[in-house]
């Protein structure tokens, strides 16, 4: 049984924005390493994010946080996040001036 769960363009943009923030904070390598380890447990991880939501949403916007938790329940969205982190990191390295 093939699953064809598609996400909207706004959902892709939300994941891309998250990837951009991860790269901007210099966390690309640890994030990819972590996501690679837990992508097969994505549903459990997203439920853990919901559990800690009341504390975390004190610091971040709650609407986008809970939207991200919902999106990261699906393994293909975790894969998309990893690919976006790698793409943005690669683009940033290309833009760096060469010595």
C-alpha cells in the first residue's frame, strides 16, 4: 500500500524556514545527525514535542510550533527537512568568498 501524502506549498515553506534557522545558528551538522538517528521514530518525536509544547511556546510562536510538530509526524517530511538543511548549507558554502 503506497502512501501518497502531499504537503502544501505553505507547509514546505514552513519546513524550509525551519531549515534556514537551523543553518543560520550553525546547527546543520548536529541537526542532520540527530534527524538521521530519529527519523524512523518521527511520530514518537513529534508527540514528545507536543508534550513539551506548553514550555517551549513561551519562547517561540505557538501556531507555527504546533504546525511543525504535526508535519514532523511523517517520515517524508523529516527527510525533506534534512534535504533542505543540506541544500541551504551547500548554498551558503558556495556564496562564501574563496581565499
